[in-house]
């Protein structure tokens, strides 16, 4: 067995490794976004009718709560695994298969309870998969290359949004075909990375033990002992909270506020515009931050741009306004995807528990999916509607950007 790979800065990885990792991430985000953007909102409307917003909030909120727990647990399992198949690759495969089962089961659900339980199963599998392909980045890439690698991974994430929506709106029709195709894409995208790249096993004496205590210790990390990690978590949480509040009701915003004649196609077009913006900045942002060695200015600027996009939707809630906002959001989020992820890998408390700590960071991605609906629904229903919602999104995103300045160890 090899020594623990994370104790020294590894050598640079090549284009083939980055490409295969990007494909695996593409499949992961298809698995997340095809249901979230199209399939689950349509099923929630079928089940709940006029109460669709509440139903969708329940489904996604409970699923996100499962992800809050599953992320750190999956990471701790990955860190502790000493199998010959590799500690990251093992759980990448297991997660992909579990998500396939969950997605197939979703297609046959006609009750709120059934939808919620099956989405939770799919979420658990996707988090296992994500733990493997996220933690392997600091395992196998040097600090000076992480911005560019994260840029390509971010490009795959944004492409996953487009591909996911496209698959279930233009390629196939019907819930069963949509969910089946989504699950198959998740598995087929993960397999080449697992089969064609190395994930050396770790000696048992170098791997942390997986215990309930070790998992719980991650949830109660001492902010005073790792302040930069704590600030990185807080800033990611706020930005993702704004994102969750803004995107959950996008289909309903187009249908009920803008009165778009074909809201589903409208979502697809906005996603395409958003992705075009990301294409312009995601890889370039990571490369520039690698070459300059400065991460924080890019993260802060990207947050300002995303806040401006939300402000535009609040003040100009029209179809042209939505298109311009989607482009702005893409430009800002592209930089944020690559540079913030690279920044986070540099403030992890320790190398031995990387996947668990990245799982804790993933709570900052998942917990907003629980809190976002709880905040967004009363704002839309009782406190000013969609303009008030997007003003709140702008304020939350702006706060998350400003707090990045509190991180000291990364320029």
C-alpha cells in the first residue's frame, strides 16, 4: 500500500485526468439539477396543485436535510476506507448506484411522502458520489493547480445544469424516461474516471478510524482553532443560501410573475444564457487565481456580480430583465465556482480528514436548501412577493462576499 497521498503537495495532473474528473462531475450535477429544475417541480404540482410551492419546499428541504448529514458521513467513510479499489473510487461507484436506484424509484411516486423519501435516497447516493470526486482533488493536485482544476470542474457543474434540463425537456418526455435517463447518465459519467485513473489505497495505520465520534467531531469543529475554515464555511453558506432562495421557485417565477407562455422552455433558455456566462469566466478565473496566487479578490468580485443579478430581477421583473440577470449571474458564478473551491482546499484543518472536512463544507451547500425554502416561501406569499425575495437574495449574497475578507491565510 502507498503512503497517505495528502501529506505532501502532489505532482501536477494531466489533461486526461482533469477531463475524466470533469465528466464525472458533469454526471453528478445532471443528477442534482434535472430533478430540481424540472422533474420535482412538475411532480409537486401534480401532487399538490395550488399548494405546489409548499410541497416543493418540503421535498427539497427534507432532501437537503439528509444531504447535511450524508455529506460529512460520506466524507468520513471515504477518509477511513483502505480498500484496494481506493478510498475515493469505492464510494464514487457506490454513490452512483444508490442515486440510480433513488431516481428510478422517484418516477413512480404519486404522493408527497413517496416523493420526499425517494428524493432523500437519491440525495444520499449523490452525496456519496460527490464525497469521492471532491476529496480526490486536494489528494491528487498541487495547490498551484487547484484553481484551474476547480475551473474545469465548475464548467462541468454548470454544463450539468444545461444537460440535465435539456435531457428531461427536449430529449425524452415523461417522468419515468426522465428519471431513468438521469440516473443512467450519473452512472455512465462516473465509471470512466473510476476505471481509468489511479486512487492508491491507503495504509491502515495512516487512515483515520470511522466512528460515530469521529463524524460528530466534524460537526462541532472549533471555529477558534480553525478560523479561516469557519469563515470559508460561513461565506459559502450565505452565497448558497442566496442561490437556493433565488432558484427554487424559478419555474413558478416565470409562470406566475413574468407570465411566460412556456415556462419550462423559459427555464431552459435562462439556463443556457447562464451557462454561456459561466463559460466565459469559470476556467479563466481559476487560471488567473493560480498565476497570481490571490483568491479573495476574485471571490469577492464574483459575489458582487451575483448580488447585482438578483437586484436586477427585483427592480426589473420582466423576461428581458431575467435574461440579462441570467447572464450576469453566470459571469459571477463562473469565477466563484473555480476560485472559491480552490480557496477552500487551502484552509482545510488537516490532510487526514479531507473528505470529512469537505463534507462539512458541503453542509454550507446543503443546509441552505433546507433554510432557503423556509425563508423564501413566506417572503413570496406574505412579505412582498418576488421583488422582495430577490432583494433579500442580493443582501444575503453581498454579505457572504464581504465576509471573505475575514479569511487571513489565503491572499
